C-alpha cells in the first residue's frame, strides 16, 4: 500500500521473490471522465482510499482478528493542528475499506477532510492535535500533527500505536 495526497492511496501486489511489483498481475484503468474518479489504473494498481485531491498519506494496513485496518494521516505536519490519524476497516486486504458509518475510504470528488474547515469527516479519528499542557514557568507545549502511524499487534493480545509528532 502506498500513495499520498491528491492521487489517493493505492495497492499493488508484490513479487514474493524480490519484493518488487509483481508484473504477472495486471490492473485495468477505469477512469471516468464524467466523475473524474478512478479505482484501478494499469500503472498505479488498485485505489483503496482518497483521491480527487483530498488529503491522505502515510497508509498502513494491519490484520487484527477478522478485519484489515487501514490507517491514514489526513492533514499535514503543521504545528497548528496538523495531522489527524484516521482508520477504516475491511474484510479483505485490498478493500473495500469503510469507516464505522459504512462510508467508503475512496473519495469521488474533492472534499476538505481535516482542520476547522473540514466538510467531510469520514474515517474514525483515532488521534489528532490536542491542547496545551506543561509548566507555566517552563512554558506550555502542545502536541501537534500526530500521524504517519503504524501499530504493533503483540502476542499478548495488546495493540500499540506508534506515530510521529511535533511540539508547538
């Protein structure tokens, strides 16, 4: 799984022998001029999320229990309330991925999906910027832009979230 921002999040099958793209698998292009939407492309593979110039990057998929979970970061690495980590799930590794409201992870048109002007809130928001904390004498700090996450599903049944962040 790979991709970011305007183009969307894509999936390609890899060759188990060398780790490169498996060229024995082909993908048909299904671009629609009327909707400007695409879910498959001969070069990129299969689109499983985003697209249409909508924010989304740093995809990561983990299989837990009966589902595959797709983690994506919306927004940017900004100190003023950047990334928001979102998650979708599917019964199959290549989708379709949906959130808890059964909304598709694939966008069919442009929508602002992060920040104070967001008009689309799809994906379960699992983490984002939060308020100030700290010591008044040393200055207050805020964690901003938690994103580009992965998770570790441990043998003991616990799941750990690992991510990058920045402080303001």
